[in-house]
C-alpha cells in the first residue's frame, strides 16, 4: 500500500499544481544545453523533492523512475566504517550526507569523486553528466561545505549537483554563488484545499471544503502534512464529520507538555528532566529549529508583554548559538535555565505586588 | 657508545650508578668499574646497595608479568627472528614504572646486547672540527650494528634511545628525518617517560599517530607498579639487607609500608628511599628516641620525612573532572577564592577539550544547588561549546574555550551540593535514521501520521508523561 502522498505526487513538470510559472522556467532550463548546479530551497512540505524528481524526469526520461536503494560504505581516515543509504537510478544518486553527522565531508568528497570519475556508459543518453542530489544541505558541516565547493568546480564536466535545503542561511556564500538558487514557497491554504479535494475525488471520497480548509490551516501550509493528516482522518473516521478532530503530531504534544512542565516548576530537577525530554526529541530526528520554535511559542503563551520581550530576545541569542555551534543540547539547556530564572523572578515579583 | 669514564668519576649520583650497570656498558666502563667501586665503597656503600637491589632476573622484576611477556615477545619476534622489516618499539609509562629495567633484564635473559645512545655531554670540543648532534646520532646507529669485541660472539643487537638527543626535543621535524634515515640498521627501542605537561610529552611530539601507522611502531605502555608487587620487591630487598645486618640499618615493616605508600607506584623512588632508610636508618631513629609517643604520631612523622621525596601528583581525567564539578573554596577568607591549580587542571584536559566539555555538561547539574547558579553555568557552557565548534582550527585556541567552561563552572557553583554522584559519559546522539528502505522521503516529523495511517508502531511514539 502506498500513501496518498506518494501516490498522487506529480511526476511531470507540467502536472504540478502550483508555482506554474516556475515550472515553465524549469522546463526551459532543462532543455537548454548548459544545466547549472541547482540549489532548491524552501520550507518543508512545499514540494522541493517533487520538483527535483520532475526535473530529473525531464532531463533523462522515465528511466529515472526505476529507483533502487543501496547502502554505501565509506571509511574515514581513522578507520571508522560509515554506512549511508542512497537512492539511485542509472542517471542520478540521492543522498543525505548529514545522516553520518560529523563525517559528512568524507561522504561528500568520496561520493562525488566516484560518480564523477565514471562516464555515462549509455551512448544514446541525452546528457553527458550525471546528477547528484544532496538533501538537507543546511545541516552540512563547515568542513563538508568547503570540500563541496572544490569538488563542485573540479568535476563539473561529468556531474551536476542539486542541493536541497530548507534555508540558505547556513550555507556558505561560496556554495550559494556556485548554484542557481530556486526558492519553492509553501503552497497557500486555498491551494492546499484544492489539492486535498482533487485527491479525495480520485480516491472516490467526498470532502467538504470547510473540512479541507480546516486541515489546510492545521497543517501550517505544509502540503505533505496536510495530505497525511487527511489520510489519517480518513482512516480514523469516514465519512468525515465537519467537527472531526484532526490529530496533531505526537512530538508537538510532547514539546507542549515539556513547556508546561517548565512553566509549572522552576528547579534544577525540572531542568534535568527537561534535558531527558530534549534528548528524546533530538535522537528521534526532530529538527532543532522546530523544537526551539515550538518550545518558545508555547513558553511565552502565559507571560506578560514585558517578560515576553525579554524571553524572545534571549531565545534569539540562544537560537543564534544553536545555529552556529554544534551539540544543540548545550544551548537548549542554557535557554531553558534562562527562561526558568526569568519566569521565576516574574512570578515572585507578581506575588510581591499582591501583598 | 659515547660513554666516557669521566661521567662516573665525577658524579656519585645514584642515577649514574644505575646507568653504569646497564649491559650496554662498553668495554671502557667495564675496565674501570672495579676502581670506582673500591673508591666508592670506602666512603659510603650507597652505590653498591642500590646496585645490589636492582633486579637481575625476570622473576625479580616488580613489573607485572604480562608486561614483561609483551616486551620479551616483541624482542623475540623482532630481534631474534627479525620478522618485521623496520622494527621499532616505544615503551611509555610514568617514571619508575620499570621500563628500562624490564628491557635490560629481558635482553639479558634472551642474550641480546643493548646499545644505548647517551647524549655526549662532556665530550672535549675540538676547535677545528665540530659535528652536529644529529650526525652523531646517525653515526651511532650505523656503528651500533657491529658487535663489540668484548661482547659474546653471535649475540643479537638492539639499539636503545632513552636519553633523547636535544635536537629531537627542540625540533621534532628534524628528528623525523633522522629517524627515517637511521631505520633499518637495527631494531630500535625508544623509551618515552610520561610527562605531566603536554609540551614535554615526547610520545605525542615525536611519534604522532600517522608516523606510528607508517612505520608500524609498536607501543607498550607501562602502568605504575602496583602496591603488592612493590611490597614483594621490597621484601626481597629486605631479605638481602638482613644478610648483612652489620653494614646496614634494617628498616622496620612500618618504614617499608610508608615507602610503598609514598612512592605512588614509582619503584625507583621506592628503592632509593629504601636504600636511604638502610644507610641512615631514617625510620628507626625516631622510633628509638620516642618510644612513649602514641603510634599515630610516629607514623605521621615518618610519612612526613618521606613525603619530602614524594612524586608530583598527576591528575586522572575523572579526578580532574571532580575538581571542576566540586570546587574547593578557601573557607577562611571572605572572598570567594578557589583553591586549585588551574594551569595543571586545564593541561590535563588539553588533549580532548571537546570531550571534556561534554562530560562537564552531562554531569554539572547534580552538583548545583541553586537555579540561578545553574543558569549562569549553563550559559557559560553554551558559550564554551560555541567557541569549541567555531575555533577548532588551532588547538591553542580551543584551550581558551576550555578555560571559559572550567572557570565558569567553578566560579558560579556558589551553592554546592556535596554528595556522591556517579559520573556519566556524554549521551551518544546517534540520530536514528530511516534505513528500512521504503518511505525514504518521509521526515521524522511525519512518522506520527504514518503510524496512524498504517495503524502500526513502526516509528517511535513520543509518550506523554505527567
């Protein structure tokens, strides 16, 4: 069984539901001889990956749809074995280098070298280059980015890179200037509603526009999540009731509970237990910036305006550190401790005012 | 061999006497020793005694038998059978762990001649002709492969470098060049004593990791001698001394115990102290004079006497961690003064600043009694980690972030909780990646819906706790 998200993913540039003008431009780009390195960025669930697959199909034909999963092995100079999953066809390979954490530099360098040193065997192949798709490039370490910069230029004859990121802010200017940047904005709520209704129609279901609207709003303009939500609702109860509960992700509830715990009691012990929660979130792959954002917006909910301002400024400080440093837990914990102190003082002042 | 007899004639230090006994001693020294002994034994018998106390056979070594086995295995493999092409061995360990003694004794038992390089200190300088030290060093290696006329015929040879030439310490890169050129002549054994400071750590500066891999340098590291092994060594020494009770004071059992404790695993220190006790009767004098004084006091006195010769304390990783997490303040003054030698503390962690910071972060919460303190400390740790992440080009700079972290934690811990806590290692953050194959595209944030749609629990479910 395949999920609706995969089943109804547009396979061709001309079949995309929104950003039609951009799709036109992409089509023109693929038909020109000199295809540049691409940097595709935008919020998650906006359709970056869909567009990449469409571009690949436009370049190479339907051959790119025959995908195979492979596990590649790399060895670091210190003899540590790394394993990483790749998805590849005859024409392209897709990899997420940040899966191996701090060793991403080796993966990036070795992979590009390997791919670039082999020419396309297929004489009739329309293109003389192969494509390497790197996802999650905003999590690449500085080292890996420097390595990438060099290899990008060196092997441009045999391979092109398509980088996929959420934001360009963590990429070095050197990388950004070597790619053609393409921003994929998140779909608007009406666009999501429209897509949900088409999918339901194809599935033979009826969905009222108010309910579609509700899902779209709850999805935070994340199309993938909207479709998943819709399918989850269908599994839960069909026909849809207009006031049906739309389940929110468990990690969201988890962060909310954590925020409640922080506001409830400010002590060293709470901090220790919050650390445990944070570790759980990080280990299970919830991105750091999402954790931070959700946590802060939950925390400031029951603060008065002056405190709110102070907390936001502190949050900005630690978020900045988080972006520039490694080991997120240090910065999370420092922020939570700071919040606890500020909030505790605020509460004490409030009590003092009453008497 | 550049050892001249002047060395011994001038200096009656025990150190020299130990060296002169080494089997490497060339023919010159052998000829001269009787004269020396005669002279020295007239004035004082210390040299003789320490000589006599030295281990002669493998059984009498105080080193752990497994280490001895490792060394003798290496010698057998590489010196007698010559299996490796460029056999190089490095022995490391703290002072007085028996590195040299082990090599000597094992070589003697295997009938191997040791050629030792000694820095030519008192060589008469020829005005017209001056040789660079590195040239001498090279020459030593090329000449050392020839048997001495006085040695047994057909014996195997091994070169020993314990006294590193000055050029090696001043200029490690030059040492590497010379090292490459002197390989191949002979199996070489280097002895590097552990140093408390990272700058003096010869093992790190002269034999970095890539070099060890390139030349397949084997490293055997010695541990400090354990108390039981040291006690049995001292017992042997005691029985030797007892045979000649007319010459020596016999140290009491208490003195021996104090020697074992104060030596802290340094067998050379222990033997020297034992010899002094024999010659001067250190422990026995106060015992005879003040028999009425309570026992505790006597013991205190004795250790105080011996303490003046105690070794420098080196901190282990965890010990130092405890120092930082549990800072000792000067209680007497009003100022918050922390009693600690920060320099040595930082030096202790300098090899792995990042790891140490992670250890601190994992454990600091349990030692803090106040939220305000925690906030300041966590802020400091977060900045230290930021520096570590961004200033990692040079090691010296990484040390600054270590300073920030260590001082920050110690200064801000004003409401210390003193209780026993288990030290935990930093949490391993291996992000669980989806390697199952299908649903490759899906991010961790959407796993919840996958679970819901397929009504399974393939992915992790965050459980809400109250």
